[in-house]
């Protein structure tokens, strides 16, 4: 397992270093590897969303039931519409929630779901272009367009969505200290619950992340919007 440390900075020289690191991450993803990476919420465990073998490996690493679906991240509204059915009204809602365009001058009806400062993931009907392993056999998929520049670069260069699920063994709390990944996924005195664990291939350490998981909203029916996770 390889670990790299990143620090996003406006300094041009440091940004050149970051670009090289992004290329390394992209190479791992394209080769079907599993990575631990910082999202715009918490640290995520992910892979390219078109690779069945990598997706199944995430389930094994997390010891997660395959009937439980995984969330994916996209880099643009265009990528979202490629993999999900999105009506014009849903698109307008999402542009506003994800702050892609200016606020509406006239509030729509039903009332607009506002994301505020909290990241928002939504459930939409899938075009079924991604492996069924992602959705647990469902025709729907959870998806988010993140705000983070690093994530947008990663996904944009891979050119497909990437899986994003919390870094934890199923049923256990997510890992707060990313430097303990090695001990967490391989049985140790600190984490005795994980026997015969499997390690991810790459860890991107961006330091402490203090955000909360995203809100999860069922947006399939705009007349009956459901908040599934606050």
C-alpha cells in the first residue's frame, strides 16, 4: 500500500506538484486499484465506477453486504446526465443545490431544496450504464457533484464517475485518523475486530478532515422529496 501526502495551495509551484500527484491517482484508478482519498465531506474509499473487480474489492475491504448500494461522484452536470435520467426541472434543482449557477429569481414550486454549506448527495434513476454491483440490483443510484477542486480534477481526468464510500468496516465508525489505515484494515490490538483484512492500494493523506457525511436526498419525485440522511 502506497501513501502520498497532498496539500492544495494557490502557490503555482505547489500546484505543479499537486498536478503530478493527481496524475498518479488517476493512473491507480485506471488500473482498477482501490484508493483512500479526501472528499468534500469525509475520507472516502473508492475506485473507478466502471470496474466490477475493483467495486467487489471495496465490498470485501469494508466487509459490506453486496445488497447495500454505493454512492458515486461525478465531475460535471454533463457526466451526471450521461449516467442518470435527469429532467429539466431536476437539473435546475441540482444546479442550485450544488451551486453550479445563480439562485432562482422566482422560487419554484414545490419549494426548492437548498444545500446550504452542507454537501448534498441525491438518488436518481440510473441509465444502467454502470455495473449493477454499485446499486445492489436497484435501478436507482446515489450520486453527488462535489465542490472540491482536487476531486473534480481526479474525476475529470478519469472521465468516469468514481465510487465514494466511507473508510470503515461495515457497522463500525468511520476512521478519523487516516494515518491508521494500515492498522485499521489489518487486525491489530487497536482494531481487533478486523480479522484477515484487505488493504487498499493507495492512500491520499490530506490531513484532518472535520466535515460530516453528505445529506442524502431522494430526488426521483420532485413532488415528494425525501431526506434520507440529514
